[in-house]
């Protein structure tokens, strides 16, 4: 057996070895296009071509859960207060979410994925990673697999999806965002490092607003800037996340696609473009988060005993408040009263908020008898 060598004939470094191993993988990220809104437009032809907002109400209550591409042209996006969405587009059509329908379609789409690989890692109802490295046929082309999957999704559901193809999860997800809607983008191993070099650090996996601001303060604005830092300096600045940042700046992401994971919690969070100061707006913003958590629990046949509220204030201070109930929680309606109480245990009445999150834990299989008792109550 001939030993692998680096580009100049010497033994490869750890980074080069990781790259050579990773570059043999073929990863897809498949993301449905404006999923909830597209389902509503599919099922009601009168909505096609119109600005559709899923969630919230025409009287300005609630928060946007999803927006069609027609609505996005007006600046409407998820987690936006419905009142603001109305101001941006007075002619928008507001639709009540139908999570049971979205879940059923998600299962249908996932079944298509499993026809091509057992290595499917769902991220939510509308997106997933697929490792198609060992998928037979297609002349070994992950791009052909992606074309086939997209065609089947369209044919069998009447919906479109966008796909990214690359040699790791990070770049596959970035690629799927480049040509939406109904697009397919490939980032090859010899393109990865150059692609990352031009990428703003705010687009990096694991870089939130606080970390992005910290990087900017250190003069790190792009992947090329980040690549100038050695591992020791990054560890001093960012601690345990440093090895990941060091690798990703070079186009390396060794995270595997994980099809089977024991879920210890299910959560959802959102960062607001403008800090929220009114408690009523915060409660409204928690509605779609609770709905998303409830949908995820239902999809997995789980219920939760504990609910955690995450609050990040405008000055980036972050706190959590937690409550464990006597009865299990499974629907958004079970969670919202608890979240209201948890909000009272924070400083939201005196401090603006930039991020809210909801996490359900203490997960267990759904108890049908307990569910019937809760319904009677």
C-alpha cells in the first residue's frame, strides 16, 4: 500500500488528511421552498401568485410562521409580528397553519429520501441532510441523485425543493441557499476553500449574532480573514469552538450525517432583526416557536415534561427559565401558558430582547390515555 502524501510529496498534515478523507464524501442538503406557504398555494389555486402569510392574523395579532416568495418581496419573513407584515403588504393573505398537513407531506418527502440512502438526517419538517456516498447507480454522481430526488418531490407532492451538493454538511447547506427557489448548486472539493474565503462569517454554521459581532471586533469579516488565525489564537478567543472554526475556514467539516440520534430535547429559537421591547410582541413571537416544537414532538411521537425559555437581551446577556409540569406537554396550547409564566420570571418588562427560544425536554413516548385525559380537561 502506498502511503498518502501531501501536495509536495511529504506526509500530509492533520488538516490535509482530514480534507482528503472528507473530499470522498457526497452530501446533499435538501430544503423545501417556502414549505408551509407553498403547501397552501398548492391546495388553494386562488393563492398562487399572491403574498401568502402563514401564521398571525389580519387583525395584526400573532407572528408570521412562514411567508411565500411573493410576500418575501415586501420584506416579510418568519418571526415577524403580523402587525408589521400588514404594514409592509396590506394585501397579504393570512392563513392559519395546518401542521398536521405539513407533517404528512414531510413524511412523504422523507420516504423519497430513504429510497436513495439510509443516511438521512432530518433537521426539521422541510429540510434534511443525505449522505449518498455509497448510493448505487447514477454513475457515482451525487448531482444526478439530487436531480432525481428533486424531480420525484415535484412529481409526487406538487412542491419544489432546492438542493445543495458538496463534500460536507456545511457547504451542502450553503449551496442549497444559493439558487432558491427550485435550484440545485454544486460546490466541489476544489471549490470549497475558495467559496468559504469569500463567505461572511455571519453565514458560518455555529456563528450567531454575538459571535459574529465578536469576530468583527477582531477584524474577522470573511472566511479569508478567519483563515489568517492559527488554532492557538482561535482557542484563546473562542474556546472549544476554535477547532471547528479553524477547519471550516479551510473548507473542512467532519460532521457526519447522523440518521439515528436519541433526542434529549426539541427546540426552536429566533433572533429578531429589531429588538422587541413590548411583552405582548414577545408572547406573539413565542407562538410560532411553540408550534414548531409541538410539530417536531408530534412527528417523533414524543411528549415533554419540561419546558425551557431562552432569552437573550439587547446587550447579549442570556438567561434561561425552566418549568417541569405534572402533565406532559405535546401541543403549542399546552406550552404557551407555561411560557407566559416563565416570561414573568425575566426582565423583559424593563429590557429589550433580541432572541427568544423554546426547548422541550424530559421527552417520553406519547401516552395515548394521558392525551385523552388532557383533552377532556
